[in-house]
């Protein structure tokens, strides 16, 4: 079976493995990238990754929030995409993204279609019309990809954090001292650590089953007795849950690796929800040109 250079390149970017290992795995799995990743992880070629589909694309994350009770009680976040990094750094594009975030905060639409129909500013063009006008002005395709709105209860607040213009986080906390920076610290931690969910109880069953099957395959290759294999799998599951859940992770700012769960317990606070956006998650890059792909195949890549 012929495997394109583009497919090999995509798998290499997602696993960090060598070109030949990627090509062999794709041949074995008939070109299925997800199955190839599982195969490579089972054999130890690819490093385990909770979220592997972080393919780069261009654009910005924009945030908008209020400051009631000394900390945001309501916040909105949007991802707006374009074709090139040059455009994403332009004033017109960034102003549009910020206006869309403010529109989301003001109206709290139920879905993307509702957002696009809203007026971008008071009594002005709709978000969709403004988007079309910006496309005509800049000459690149521009999309409003997704948005999130988060609110806090009376005894809570929303932590807001943006890393550069490409990563944004909203996190809702309840209890504790509203005047502290805990909410922002937790948001910053989420930006860095990329948790899948808050706790083990929130872990998607399909993801947990997929990880467990990979751990079983890895342990079975040791040739150890079944009872030892079970203990190995149990240990790997425990480690996975520490890495993948917010409460199980060591707090990024704690030198003694204090778990986030203890940090929150000491503050008598709890996290009720979070959203983390990173520009381009899951958006494929533009395919290589035909000539470049032919040359890559000729070189055996």
C-alpha cells in the first residue's frame, strides 16, 4: 500500500517518532493514523500523549470578562482563525477577534450560528457581515471557529488566563477567598498542563478504555504472569489519571509538587468547570504541494 508523504509527516508531528518508524506503522495499519499511534505507543516508539491532535493553524484566542466582586464573575473566550501568522498579528484581525469575544460576553449566544447573526457592535453589522468585510479587506479566509462562556456563582469567580495570543483558559471556582489570585493561578496551570478533565469521575469512558488497552498490550509484552501484568496495568492507569486529571496534577507553581487537589482543599475551594482553547487544535495544515510530495517519496521519506 502506498502511504503519502503528507500522511507520514502528520504522524511524525503527532508522535515525535522517526520517519521510517511512522511509515512502517502506517503500512501495518493500512494508513489509519489513529491506529498507527496506538500501535507505536504499544511498542514504545511513540511517547504516550493524552491529546495528540494538536496540529498548528493560525489565528488568535481572544478573551472578554467583567470584574465584579474583585474577580471576573463572567467571562467569554473565542478562537478566530486565519490562513497566515502575518495576518493573525495584524491590528484589524486582532480587533475583530476582541470584538467577537465582547459580543459573546454581551449576548451569550447558544451556538455559533446564533453568534454569527448577532450585531458585532451596538447597532452595527452582524458578526458574519463583519467577517465577510474583513475577508475582502485582508484577502484571506477568516473563520470564527468556537467560543465558550463561563459564569461563577455568588461565592465564586472565574479565572481567566491567556498565554500570548494562542492559548486561553477559563476556569470556574466556588468557595474560598474571592480576593485571592487562586482562580488565575489555576487557569495558568491548566494552560500549561492540558488536563483532560477535572477528576477521575469526569474521565471520558472511551478514552480510559483506550488507554487501558494500550497498557495491557505493553504489559503483556513483558512476558510476566497474569497477576503481575494486572498490577502493572493498575499502576499505569493510576499514573495516567494523575497526569490527565486537573486534581491529580502537581501544581505548576509549587516547588514541592503539591497536587492541585490539596491546593484547592487548603483554600476551601473547588473547580466546577474549565475550558482550554489552543489555536489550531485538530485543524490540518495545508497539504504539501504535489511536487514536494513527489520529491519526498523519491527520497524514501
